[in-house]
C-alpha cells in the first residue's frame, strides 16, 4: 500500500486519528521500541484534545499488550516498548494533570510514557 493509499483509507497521523500509529522507531541509546503519538495543537486548543489523546494511548497500549507490535514487527520481539507523546508545547494547566494520570496508568501496564516538546 502506498502512502497516498494509506492516507486516503485511514487518514493522516496525529492524536486526532486513533486508527493510525503515527510513528514506530527504535531509540538508538536504549534499544527500546518507541511508539510515537503526534500532537501538533497547543494545549487546550480543542475541547476534544485530552479525550483524543486518551483514545490514542489506549489504542497504542492495546497494540503492544495484545501482541500486535510483535506480530507486525518480529524484529522488535523481546525489546522494551514505551510510548512517547510529541507535542507542540510543554503541558500546562489541565494537561499536566492529564499527563500525570496517563503516565501512572501506562506504568501500571508495564510501559513508560515520555513527553517530548517538539515545538
């Protein structure tokens, strides 16, 4: 499937689209598999934002915990996986509490959540 076909069928990447894994990469320093969620909006820009991020997190967790990551990418079997949220700005206000709660919930499943401000 070409990139154009994929975009036409599933839509583009970003937390607004829970059907798409935005990016899967390997951290060269740790060897961890990193599943990246992309949030291009500023915090609070949409009333749906936190709900969309929550749904994206749940989809990513299911992808890892239900074995689909290993099934689709056998080279990653045995590697530690973590989630990363790339955002346009550092969390503030209600987003700080949301990120803290999400981090706690993700750790309870044996994974970590990393926040990266990408500007």
